[in-house]
């Protein structure tokens, strides 16, 4: 008969993170963003207490950088001290953002905190009522990049009820994130763990149910790349069956929505932005919102060039009551204004825009980038171009082509 177990699986706290936003922020919002990772951790501690968990797991990246801020360390210590009062131990490892080599913690954590300090896989024994209930295995990053297949070093030892592996790493096939401590699902299954508590990937996901191989995601989103609810998992096993519940911990979410401008009057911008805000209305937390405005015929691009879109964003943001817990702040507007012409139809036409499109088809992306190299090397552009990926450069060139064709077509059409 399996003894019951209940714990919190969390990862990627990234305490004291800087936030990536696009527009000017109200000082009160900026302060809330700066404090949001700390508030999320406080909620984690409170959830552990309220749910009377056996222990808390934190699988890497407690801090955002290797030079750990004193504020973050003190905040962690105070949270761990609260957990100690309720008899809740913490098992934690360090990841690629807070690797341990050459780093010393000036703040000493209470003795309920058990840290995997080595890059070699080790294990702690969790006892309940004087008997071993779980062996918890893990390691910490000593350097920023761990490229070894650490999963192969996990070895089940002893005979407690549960064997839990903590691993800060990623699938070797992952293309959306830096691949550290790579593994395959079959490699994890072969290690004979009862539960895999993963970290490193900020989007929560379940890689396997038997055994559970779980990413909880990070506890607080920090940019539009980390959209939606963020938190941790409450994990239980009763009578041999695993269950988990997602516990939201965020105080701010990042969201992206679309809305259409349905008329050629500038007030259509206000209506569209309000529509986008209504799509996230009712949230129990604050929202940083990216809005993609759609339209046809070029009027939206003209409004954007004239600054009208930015003015409407400023007006709506100034009207937002940021003292509420559920404020919605428009951080960025993306313009998606479809031209009043069909590219395929223009190509068939006997006119200059059509001929230009035909010529552009014959030019490869590499050749086009070579032609435009002097533009990207211009002293006023070079510093920005250096930070662009090749995909971003090509996107800009495609936008420039569309804008050129649009203006040429309108010029021809008006003659």
C-alpha cells in the first residue's frame, strides 16, 4: 500500500528580474512589475502552508542572474523561515541562471532548506513520522552551460515509497530554448523515477503521465514571450495514483490579442483597443497587453505614421486605474494593415508595380541583404541592425517592399 504524499513542484523563480516592455510605463506599474516575482514567491509559500504539503521542490533558477541580489536572497530566506515554522522542508537546485561556480551565498538559509550544491547527481532522504518517504535526487549547475546528459547519472537507490528526480534541463530536440542538460523522454523513463520535477522551460507542460514528467513553468511572466497564467503544481499521490493541480501565483500576466478597425474614422482605433481590452477583462490579476490592430487599405498604417495610434494608446492608458489589482495596460500595438491590392494580380499586370514585383521574385534573400548592407551599416542604423537577427532583417525588408508597392500602386491608380 502506497503512503500518501503531497508536495509543491516549482521552478524558475527568477527573483528580482528586469522586465522587457515596449512602451513608457507609469511608475506605479513599473514598481508592481519589479515586485511581481517576489509576490509570486510569497504566494508559493502561502500555498504550501495552506495545503499542508510535505515539502517544496524548486528546480533551478531561483535568481535571475549569477550575481544574486541581496534583496532576492533575503526574501528567499524569510519565506523559507515561514515554511520552517510549519515544518515544511525545501529541496532546491541551481540552474543556468544562478550557477554556483565562484558564487557564495552571503545569506544563510534556515536548516529546513536542502540544497543540491554539486554538479554530480546526489540525493536527500525525506522522512515522515520517522520513516523514509521519498528519495529526492538532483544536481546544481556549477557553470552557466551544462551540456552533459545528466539524466543518465540518476540512479534509484534505497526503498522508500517514492523516488523523485529534480532536473533543470530540456529535451534534446527543443528548438525554442537553450538546450542544457539534454535528455529524451525514454532516458528519463529508464531511470525508474516515480516523478520527474523538471525546470528550465518557462511554459508549463506535461511530457509524460507514466511516470509524470512535468514542467511547471516559471512563477511570474516577464515579457510577451511568457504569456498567460504562471505558477506551480500541487502534486499528490494517494493509493498509487498521481494527481496534480495548477496553482496560479502571478500578479501580472502578459497577453496578446487582436482587434479590427472597422471604419476609416480615427475613433475606430479607440473602439478596437477597447475590444482587445475586453478580451482579457475579468482577469483576477493585472495584464500587460499587446494588441494587433487589423485593417485594410492602408488607413491604419497612415494613422500609425501620423502618431494617431500612439496618441490613442496614451489616452487609454492614462484613463486606466492602476491602483486596482486588475488593471490592463496597453504595452504595444502591432499594425497589420492589408493593402488594397492583391500581389498575385499585380504580378499579372502590365505596369511598373507589377514589373517591380516580378524582379523582386528573382532576387534571393541573401542577395537582397547584400544589396542593402550599406543601409544597415549607416552610422544611425548600425547599432540597431547589429542587434537584429537575420529573420528580423528580412521581415523589415519585406515590409519595405510592401510599403513601396503600396505607394506605387496608389500613385498609378490615381493617375
